[in-house]
């Protein structure tokens, strides 16, 4: 083979090799490019889904937060909550496009919105207040024309709600005398005239010690007969609508126990006055009086009312077990109370122990209802008793521990701050609520509670409640727990 022929053959081989490479490259472009672009679209869809999830998160959280602050029926507030969720949803972006072209729907799970349009479904659980936001969005493919892809629907959902206060909880409730400063009560002069054989009653002044409404030693201190709601007691309800003089006599004699039977009614000379024409003696009047008088021991009655609402707000299906410590000049130490208004001494310091087996929510409500008030504010002793209960044999080791301290005054038995620090060291959280009614307490009280909360740590908080509505709001916040995104069941 001469030199020229060899070169020609080499050129032919190079030509054919180049042609082959060109064919391979064209095949690669034809096959691999669509695969790459398709992979890009898949990744883009995944990114869009994450961004859409952020939008449904915001929508669910907004609606749940709104519903938590609604007074009255959640179902009635549902439309406003859904609209708020949509407003938050629209403020988000998916792949650089705002979700402003979104509407509410009830079929987001199957909707296929137009390109750049969104559909949001908001479902509310009226029992728990939890909100589920489900969304569909029409995503425009970046290389749709080249790949032959039309609008793709991206879907996602989020669940939001308050996780609720759970674990072992001790309510430490101040029942000191300062919890009666706003009471509406009167002192009555009861006189028996042995000559005329008549018993009369005359209101002489407002009571200087409203806490005496419930005590045996102050028989003539009664709730204001003109502002007392007699319908709150079945047996005393018969005096509703009667003249003020009759109501006054009924309250005085019922408190003394002089209406419990005919013999006492006669021997006490209660039958010698205005009541003879209106009363048939029988058991229950004394108990009825106690129920009425407790309404007038303010702000203690307001605190009891707010705590009753709080217990109802704790999730029925939740894992909250509750104990009760009350304190005035000392802290409660007794066994569980019984709802017996006849025996005053049993209710000086209501006390309910924690139980591993029983949440005891209703027992706490029943026990605190008939409590009286006493001198002193032993916050230090109440904290120690609360810690002992949460560290005792009826505490469940695997659950959170919380003390809810409700007080209206300044400690009178030493600083409770070291006990708050001890609680923190034992993993206990403290919610300290200042229900301050006196000028002195409003000035010094917050400093005391802030110091306790700082010493305790563990997410502890201090709240100031100057009135009943604020106290109710504070306890509602505590019972709701933390607003959060929740896992689907």
C-alpha cells in the first residue's frame, strides 16, 4: 500500500468516526435532555410543595389562634377563621408567584386549580379548636411546552392547634383575707324584745370584715340582701322578689342555723319576727346561705369562678391530673374535701391530693367552692406543699410538672423565691398569677412574682390580672398550652 492510499484510508476512518460521534451526541441530546429536564421539573415540584406547605402552615396557625380567643361558639366563628386563614395563605409565594389568586373550597383534595391559582380548604374541630388546612395549587411547568406537560397540581395539608396543658398540675390558691376587700356585705343588728316578744332586724353598716360572711363568730355579717341573687340557692330562692326586710331576716337566721327545724326556729326566737309568715323550717337553709354568701366574697368568688372555667377548659381527653393547695396564714395539709357546707371547719383550707389514677378535676372544683378566708399569706409554705405533692408518690414520673400560683397579696412568712428556685431544680414549671386588688399589692406584688419566675426557670411565666376578665383570659392561655403545628393522627 503506497503512502497516498494509506492517507486516504485514514481520512475515511476519521470521517466515519466523526459521523458516529455526531449520531451518538444527537441521540444523547434527544434522550438524555428530556430526562434531565423531567428530573428538574420533579425537583421543582418538590420545592413548590414545600413552599405550599409553608402557606398552609400559616393558614392553619392563623385560624387556630383566632378561634382560641373567641368567646362563645366556635362554630359561629368558623367563617371568620376561614377567611383569616385564606388571607394569610394569599400572602405566601410558590415558585416566585404569589398565591393571591386563591379561593376557599371544600374539595381541595380533588380540586385541580388553573395555572397559578390556589384552592384552600379549612376544616375546624369545634371540640378541640384544631384547624386542618388543605391546599391545591396549579403549578406551571418551566419546560412544559418542550416536554408536553400541562399544569401540574401540587397538594399539601397542615394541622395546627394548641397542645393543651397536660401533666401533673398543682393549683396553689391564695384564700387570705385580702381576697375579700371588694365584698358587698352588711352588718345587721338583731334584737329580741322580751316584753313584746318580737325579733327585729336593722342594717347598721357595711361589714368591715367581709370575710366574716361565712364564719360562725360573726353571725350578723351577711351579704347585701338587695344585691344578692337568691336564685343561686334552690332553698333560698323562695325569698327572691320579697321585701328587703324579709331577705335580711332570712339571711341572718339561715346563717345562724335557726331555720333548720321547728324546734330551733322557736327556741332561737326566729319565729317571733317577720319570717314567721314566710318560712317553714327545715334542713338546708344554712347550706343555702353559704352558697349565696360565697358570691359576695370578692375577689375570692371571682377567682373561684375563673378557676372553675379553667378546669372545664382543660381537655377532657387530655392527660392533666390536678391537685389543690390553698393558703392563707398557713397552707392546706388535709385529705380530700367533701362538699358539706354544714361543717365550716372542713373547708378552712380545701386540699386535694394528686392521684395517678384519677384526674380529680371535678373534685378540685367542688372542694374550692366553699372555702373561707383567713389572715396571712403563706406563699412560701404553699410552694413547699406544692413541690412535695409533685414530688410525692402520686406524681407520674414520665409527665411534666406545673405549679399554678394564684395570689392577690404579699407573702407574710418570708420570701418564697428560694422555694421557686427549688421547684426549678426539680424540673417544675411555675405560672404565677397576680390577682392584685390593693394598691400595696399592685406595687410590690409583681416584683415578688417576677423574682419567683426568674428563679424557677423552665419556661415559667408571670401574669398580672387586675380584674376578672383578664384573669379568665390568663387562665385560658395557660389551659390552651402552646400554639403549634401538630402531627396528623
